[in-house]
C-alpha cells in the first residue's frame, strides 16, 4: 500500500508541476512544444525512478528474508526508496512554487522563500567549486 501512495504522490506532483508549467508558459506567451516534450519526459522519468525505487525496496526486503537479515534489509530498502521519494517530493514542490511565482508576481512570500532556497544552493556551489579547485 505504501508503494501505491508513494507513486500516487509523485505522479500527482509531476502532473501538478507540468500543469503549472503549462499555465506559466501560457501567461508568459512562451508555449513551446519542445519544452513541453522535455518536461513531460522528465516527469515520466521521475515516475519511473520512483517505481524502480519501490521495486528495489521490495527486492531488498525479500532478499533479506532469504539471508535471514530481514530487519537490516527492510531498513536499507526503506532508506533507498525514502530518499528518492523525499528528493523528488522536494524538487517537485520547489518547481511548482517557481511556476506559481512566475504566474503570480504578487506572491511575495513565495518569492522570498525561493530566494532563501537559492542562497543555500549558491553556498553549496561555492563549496563545490572550492573542493574541485584543490
């Protein structure tokens, strides 16, 4: 049941992101079939990755039962699927908020939230560039 819920949530967020992206493109007079095709393929890929993660969790759990390490295997599988689920969830929510911000410029709370998130992203990029220079 949890796999159906995870896939349903990821699918719903992917559809919501695609629709808000379409609305944003319409509002900005920037509808492009190439962008829609790329966005649709990205959303389909996210759903496939989530399905594979759920399958991985099931497989690891079954394998753990075979080797009498059911608890460790269940935790490992849950960690793998949960991490992928959390990443996609956060990524989709941010993308939906970015679309909303472009659609509704009066949404100042969204704009300030996204600016704060971008500050964290810039700090990570600075750290990465320092690491790669050495």
